[in-house]
């Protein structure tokens, strides 16, 4: 058992996590009855800003996207060259040919979806905590409901830092399986219990009590996916320097939102943290990864 504190907003409330001695995963044992205190309007995923691609970039994307789709090539690498952004890198694993769809589960206000829809991708999101459906000029962008209440199937499903916020891990992946087309792909990006946890313990910034209810290891994710009838096709470690500077703040008893304003780390320190993160990723020890998941039956037939 481990005792952790809420440190993003600096409430410093205490919570208990159980560490599995078999797979190394962590589970929140005493989730609050009311979570709204820990997801205020200032929480990043609820930001309602209508961020767009730069005008010139957007025009280039729209000009060339059909050519890429006609050859059934993913547009992720293309978007990344035009508008470098880490979130777009994972799109290379998706099939975004003409007519293919994408569902973003736990997408918050859907700023990322807005960028995809501007590029012509059939992308929508689902998030029960946004208050109401969110629309743009293309129609509903984010459905305010639970995944279980959203009918249909999708060629591509994305869960970007959302699975760790859910109590029912197996049930959620079983829903993903039901919503994923037979030849579809799901990309799940989430924190991993690894080297940063061993270095910082309960001060590890991505423990993020009590919002993160379950923190996986690669082993536990592979096991969970198989139980849900899914298969982990690949794992890409993509942790950043955040695992170090964020955890150093907590070690010094500084809340994350306060520490962002203090400029406590020199450029040389940040560069060192980045190099260390890249090294851990190469050793499969980073504190974050993206899991490419497909149907277990589809993998066996392949």
C-alpha cells in the first residue's frame, strides 16, 4: 500500500494505492464519492478553447489530403511535417483513407478533434463530463455520454490519457472491442509504472492522485487486453521530460500548477531531463507509452 497526495492543484488530500506484487500495476483503493472537486473548470481537458490549425497550414492540408486518401495512405506523417505536434505522430498507425472513421474516447472538449475535422477526417469524440454535446460547423464533435451509450462501430479508436481515469478497466476494453471494426485499430496512450515510479515513488507526477484510478505496466496492459479479446500489436514508449521536472516539484512539496509559474529549472536541466527520457524510452522504461491494439481474432487469422 502507498499513500499519495493530490498535487496538481495542491489540495494535498491523501489517497491509498495498492501495488500488485504480480504485475506491478497500481490501483486507487479509496476513490472520492464526488470527483468534481478534482476536475474543476481549469482542468486541461475541459478547456473549451477552439484552437485551430494555422490558416496556411490548414489550406495545405485540405489541398493535399484527398491525394493521400486516394492511395489509402495514412495522413499522420504528412500532418506532422506540416504542423509538428506530438499528438499527430500516432496517427500514422491509423487507417484514415476516405470513408474511414475515428472515435476519441474521453476527449474532453475535443480541441484535437477540431484539428482532425478541419483536415477532413471523420472524427468524433465521446466524454460524459463535458456538460453537453459540443458542435462545430460539421455537426456534433463531442457526444456528452458514456461509451456504453454510444452505438456504432469505428475503424479507429483513440484513448489519449483517458483509460487511467476509469475504474472499470476490463469493462472499458470490452466496450472498445465491441465498438472497434473487425479490422480496426485502437491506440491507447497512458502512463506506465516504470523507472520514474521507482525513482520518485508517491511523488511521481503521473501517479496523479486521485484522478488516475489505475496505472498499468506493459505486462498488465497486455494481460488486460487479452482478457477483453484484444491483442497488443505494438508498444511505443514516448515519455518526456515531464516525468522528471513534475516529480521534482512534488518532491519539493510544490503543486504542479504553482510550479509551472516558477521557472525552477534551467535550460541545461531541462535538456538533461529530455535526454534521460529519450534514453528510458529506448530501454522501454519510460513512464508513458502508446499501445496499438487490435481484435485478438483478427491477429490470429493474420
